[in-house]
C-alpha cells in the first residue's frame, strides 16, 4: 500500500479550482513552522523562493533552500519542504485543465523542459534583476487571483505563461540554435511519453528508438542536446525513481517490486538498482534518510 499522501485538489474547499497562488510566508504561518510531510500532487507546482534556509527534498534528492530560486515539481513527484525559518516567496499550483482552458498546450509545458518527472530536479537559480522581474509577475498574479472580474483566469493564464517563458529563457540548457529546438521538440516529447508508459516493459533505449522509427544514436543525440541527459540516463532515472518510491512508501517486498518494474529476476533488479544508486534496495529501505543526496 502506498503510504505517501497525495493531494488531488488544488483547493481543499473547492474541488473545481484549477489554479492557486500563495505566499510562502503565509503557508509557513499556517503550518506554525512545522515541516511538510513527504507528499505529492496531481497537479503542477512552482515554488519561487526569494529567500529561505532549509532543504527541499524532491524524489530523494535534497537541495539547500537559498535566495532567488525557482523549483518546478511535476504531478506525481514526491517532495518535502523543511524550513529552518520563515521563507519569503510564492507557491503556484495549476492543473492540466487550467492550461487547456487558457489555450496553453501541454506540449508547451513539455517543450520548455522545466518540469522533470524523475531524477534530479535542481532549482533554477536567477540573479537579483531576474528575480525582481519574476516577483513583479507573481505579485500581478496575486492581485488577479484575489479579484472578481470576469477575465481574471485569462489574465492569470497569460501571466503564468509569461512567467514560465521567462524562466525558460534563463535556463542555460536552452541555449541551443532555434532549428535544433524546433526539429527535436516533437521527438523529445514522444520519447518522454513512451518512457512514461513503457518504462516497466522497455528497459533499453533500442526499444524506444525502434518505436520512434529512428536509430538509437540519433535518438540519443537529440535527447542529449535538448535535455542534457542521455536516453539511458532518462530510463535509469525513471526506473530508479519508481523503485525508490515503492521501497520507501509501500510494503511490497523487493521481489514484488522487481516484478512490478518488469525485471525477470529479483537479482537483476538489485544489481540494476545498486549500479544506478550505489546502494542495494534493502539498504535503501532500512535507512530512512539514505535516499536523500
């Protein structure tokens, strides 16, 4: 049984809400400074941190909270905020439905490459000037969100898209020629969709290349140039993240997890996990904090 709590609604009092924005200092006060329990959402989350001290744990990777950071958390990712003092910043949450209603395609979210659903999720660090520009946008979102005028959600959609575009422009990974980005975007999108649905069945890049009707070398070259990770690294991250979640939050045995993830023998799963993480599945499960690096 999966023990980690999943938040399915953006607003507990309004199941139809598809967007929300709050100040991090207000969230801290409401929790009386207590740390989050590990949890996940069925929606997208952006944390724009103006200043903070503590840790942000995302899928068993730990990042030091600091000034001028932006975190992007995908639906389904397990994360936990541990604040040593009151943080200053903003929390934005939005669903796929909100994107659709505001003519923002899901492919836009995939193409900007800010949200990673597995593996390392380091924050985007920005300078003071860029931080102020982002803060201006988030303050405008707060004003629109608290208003009651007819087109408030259209305004919020436009401001959110502009916020994400500005973050995209600040990400060094995107410093590629326009032609490479345009021709490779569909391939990256289709590869990620296949990984999401087939990672338990297909453990090798050749299977994905065959399904996409290209050579493994071409697939790896495009994926590496646009995401910064090889096809093998994407697959390893997806499988090990799923394994860590099951080991940490479920009562399934190592053998059951091995079969759940498509390994023919438990020994093959153990060898794969140790090669990718440096520790055995049993050691990971026995030590509560060993998975946070």
